[in-house]
């Protein structure tokens, strides 16, 4: 490895070991175990929290700056998606419908009007 020092290699190997141990931790124990109720309940919100953390900055920022105009298709797509989600009360295929409705609003505004 040209240009890689010993500390970098050691760090990569240690991080790999920590990753393997963390992912295999559940297989090491021979006894079955159950998450506490509070942890199990909290993990139900993890996917939507992760999706929000990825989508929210993309909606309110353009090229690293906050959106300062109402002529942005993303704002209207989010409003339509949120309205659909609350209309469905989060039941059934509400997340898929939210994405479809949001894109159905976003594409014509972005492509047609150039917002």
C-alpha cells in the first residue's frame, strides 16, 4: 500500500473487527433474548426518522442555502404528500401513496414550469 501509514491500516482493521462483533453479537449468545418494550417501541419509528433526516434537508435547501422563494416545486410536492398522508391517517399503503402523490405534483411543476 503506497502512501498508507501503519496507523491507518490498524484503524481500518480495528473498525472492521468492531463492525463484525457488533453485527454478530446476536449470534454469539446461545440464549434467546428480547428487547425491552421501550426499545422495541422506539425502533418502530426508526425507518420514518431516517427517511425524514434524509428528505427534510433536500426539501428546504437548494445548493446549501435555504429556499427563499415560493416558486419551488418541492414545497408544493411536500404539502400534497403530507395532505395525502393525513387524509389516509397513515393506514394501508400511506407511505407509498405519499411518495406517488408528491411526485405527481413535483414533476409537472418542475418540468412544466421549470420551478
